[in-house]
C-alpha cells in the first residue's frame, strides 16, 4: 500500500512538473512573438531610402577691369562642385540644438549619397554646423575692424538660423540638386559691411 501511494505521488509530481514546464515554454514563445512584432513595427516606421545630393557652383566676377561676355557666361555656367562638405539636420531651419543626422563631402562629380528617413531636412556648410564662426564674428567685429564696419547682430542671428537649402524626403525622392553661388572674398563675412580696398 505504501509503495502504491509513493508511486502515485511521484506520478503527480512528474505531471505537475511537465505542466509547469509547458506553461513556461508557451509564455516564452508568446513573448518572443510580441518582441518580433514590435521590432518589425519600429523598423518599418524608421525605414530609410537612398537620396543623392548633387552640388554645382557658379561664381561672381572678382577681377578689376570689366570682363568680356564670354567670361561672364563661363562664370555663370553651373559646374560640378567637388570637395564641399554638407551637414544635415531635421527640420526647416538650422536649429543648433538639434543633432547633425548626416554629413558628407561632394565627389568629383558633385555628388554625395545619404540614407535618410522620410521628412524635412535643412542643409548647411561648415560655417553653420555649430556656433564657432557665429561667436567669432560676434566677438571680433562687434565694433568693426580695419576692413569691416560693426556687425549687425540681428542680421547675424538670422544668418545662423538660415539653412543653405531645405529639401523633403518622400517615397519618390531620389535626387536633390543645389547650386552654390561663390561670392568674392570681401563678401565672405556675413552681416558686416566691407570697407576695405577693392581690386583695381
């Protein structure tokens, strides 16, 4: 009789153990499915696509004597712009509190390729990727210098916020083109009037 009860007790214990293990396995499998579904949703909402930016450049005439027509046409004809660095932030203006989400340098054909999520992007050059140039102009030209009048602080505050250009990535966006007009060296400092000598 004791042997029979002992055997019965052992069978019940084994049965309970099997039930518990089965329940644990089912629970784990269920959690794994939820996790995979969540991951799938996150990846689809952040799906990126390839976007090619193409840079060209034109140039102002910075010589002295009046140029001939052929030279003006040559300067005004867009050419592939090699070696120019670009920095991208989300949004329609250059918000320095927002991180740079992508950056690159144009190749010999003026192109660079990014993987970007859908949305709006502001693009700036080196001088606006952070506030170093802004602070330097504000400090060094507060009262002007030998070749410049005092900096216009309101103008400078607007300058740092303005992107070189803005574009939107949609499902059909594949290529974005932008032309950079290169100014004469005496116009390189924004919001401060140049008062120095010009070429003869």
